[in-house]
């Protein structure tokens, strides 16, 4: 059984970028591809990383982040500063919640 403390990326392991390049063209006659193939045969960690990268490809499209609601931003800043603002400042008008009438 292998020592679990050695189950990590080592200095001799290919970078994630090199693994991605290899996975995009594994049958390449490039010397680097041959080295990575040999490495993957003996390195469980890189084999698992390659399997993960194959199953869940890296996202390349640009993702936009929606604007954080003001009340949530105030609460987050208060929590990070380790103090809470008065509860009245945390109330959110019903129309912003998409609710009509009182909430019980």
C-alpha cells in the first residue's frame, strides 16, 4: 500500500496546463506527450488529475457576476467586520422580494 502522505503533486509532475495540452492531443508524437504518458502510467495523483480534467473540462467562456443586493453586501461586510448592524437596516422591502402584502 502506498503512503497516503505522498499522494500529492510532486516536482516531477507535469503542470495542469501540460496535462490539458496532453489531453487535447494524447496521440501526439511530441516528446513531451510521450513523457506525460509515461508519467501517468506510474503516478496515481496525476492519473486522477487527468481523469478529473477529462470529465470536467476547464471553462473557457467568460462568466459575469451579478451585482450583489445592497442588503446582502451590508450584512456580509458586517459579518466580516465581526459586528452586526441593527436589524432594521437589514429589512428588505417586499417589492424587492417579489412579494405583495405582508409576510407572516
